[in-house]
C-alpha cells in the first residue's frame, strides 16, 4: 500500500487530493513546463444570439463564405485530430453586429483566423483535441490554444490526445468540462517536441481531414 504526504499534491496546480496518482505523475508536474508557458489559450465568441448569427454551411451562399460568413469552431462531438467545423458565423466588419449585442463577448480576438489546437469544452466521453486550421473563429464551447511554433503545436495536439492526459484532465477538473484554465495546468515534456512527433501528428491530421471530407457535412466534400 502506497502512502503520499499531503505536501506531494501541492506539486499539481490546484493541489487536488488525487491520492491514486503515482510519484512519477506528481514529479512530471514539478519538473516539466506548463502549457501556459508555451502556448496561449482562450475561449472565443459568445454571440448572444446563435439563431441570428450562426448557420450551417449549406445554408449560406458560397460566394459569401469566408467574406461575410466565416468558418466557426463550436466544439461538437468527440473527435480527434481534425473536424467538427460545421458552422459559419456572421463576421462582417469584424463582427460589428455581434459586438453590438449587450450579452455578447469576443474573447481572444487576436487569435481569430490563426491555426491552433482546439477541443470541446464538454468532455463527458473523453478529451479529444483537433487541429484548428487557419481562417476559423472559435467560441466558448470550442476553447483553443495557439503558438507560433508548429512543432510545439503538434506536440500539444499529440499530448492532449493521449490516454494519460485524458486521465489527468479528470483530476484537474472532475466535471464533464475541460476549460482553458485546465489546459494551462497541463505540462509538456520537451522530449515530445521532436521530428517523430511532428511527422506522426501531421499524418494523423491528414487522415482525419480525408475522413471528414468524405461526408456531406464538409464543405470540401
């Protein structure tokens, strides 16, 4: 039977009483850099009126796509590596109409249109992260993270899709949610940032893109 001092849990952000964690896991949170130090994470748009400002892509004239109506990442079902971008958001004049809504909010606007990593806030099944391509806006249900280093971006995507991090997410936030604050607490081993990880993740994204585009739900069908 293993015994751990209460002080051991202070190595993990929030000091959760996760008594079942191994010494190796507790040590990882002590020695590896947190994701907060290598990437910026944020929630996105809260439109204040989704019925007015959101559409599924077949509902919009294709000539207005990426002009008046912009691809919108809204979380969605469990899926890894790529996908779930089914909506468009009305974003003419930098979202002027949405910003005029009293109950709207536009967080992380400096990251709109930038490639990144995203996941669904609600994780009742399990945590699944996806590549967020350039040209997308994201909302609160699809929190996202960004870094200018593509190698680190792929390493983060790899990390989030591991069984270990899925388990970690449960003690960092023991609810059905996984939010930006929880993301920032995770740690990244520098050894994961390497050519092998980069190559493998790039291949998995490519396969996921092919799968997503094989169905009518994708505008690249």
